[in-house]
């Protein structure tokens, strides 16, 4: 078990090493990539057992379109677009917002390929021990570099036909007057190490950023 934890920690470092940097390469959590605490679609966190994994379907009630680049193919809402100003194709970072945002600080979802070589793909992500170790690593000093508030966040295990995604959502202050909530999704078991950040600025966007991020997890394919 101790050997597995060491191997998992090393692998997770590869998944998450650039995830915070990727998030910050567009507006950072205090500048534009955080989301409000009262997200409508917040699910109760899974508590380790695979039976507690939250299922994600691949047939939403809203219209979708296929986004693809050199490495990936997945679905986003038909009324969302890739924001070229905040995306960075060279660094494998895609930033999406509603096509007609209601404010100048729109809700958004961004996806980063942190590595094209994922050393963690062979773990059993239905294993409660692996889920617990991942959550522990996220909140460790050697982990992802998330803010202290992440320790009080909800850790949720999602499952779709594509596999597993682990998510951590937590409250934080974007400024002294704005409490926000940000969710990090780690897509598990693929050949690439992929993270997704969902940010909701309470601008009433539909579908919600949580729905968008979860649908990407449910439809993502490597090319």
C-alpha cells in the first residue's frame, strides 16, 4: 500500500504540476476564473466507495457542438465559444465562455493538457483507496499548490462511459466583497494528463459551468 501511495503521488504530480499555472494563464482566480459558491448543480461529494460515484450522462437537454484540436475531441454547448484571447494553443490550453456573455467578466470553463505522457493511467480509479489518496494529495503541501481554502472543499468522484473524473470544489474570495467557488476536475485514466477548471461569475449563464465541465468529462476523446 505504501509503495502504491508513492507511485500515485509521483503520477499525480504529473497530472497537476501545470494545472494551477494553466488556470492562471487566463484570468486567475482573483482575476476572473473563480465561480460563485452557490452553484446550482453542486453534487454531494463521494465518500470513497465506487457506489458513491456521481454518474454523468452524455445526452444533455441543451444543444451541443463538437470541439476538436490536434489532440482532443469533446462536446461543448452550442452557445459557447473558444475565447482566443485567453486560450493558448502552444501550451495546450483552451478557454471557453458563452458566445454572448452577460457581463464583461463571463463564466468560463478551461481545459489544459498538462502532459502528453500520463503515468497514472493504469491505476484503478474505482478503488476507494486511490480516491482517498488523490484527495489527500490535493490538499498536501507537496500537492497541487491549491489555496488553503481547498482543504474545506467538497471532493466528488464522477463516472461516465469514458471513465472517472475527480473534482474538488471550494469557496474563496475573489476580492473583499465577492465570495466565489471554483471547481477543479481531473480527468483520470487517459493517455494525457488533463485538468478542467469551472468558473461561474453568477451571470446566469445556461448551461452552468458545472454542467459544461462534466459534459466535457463525459465526451472527451483522444485523437
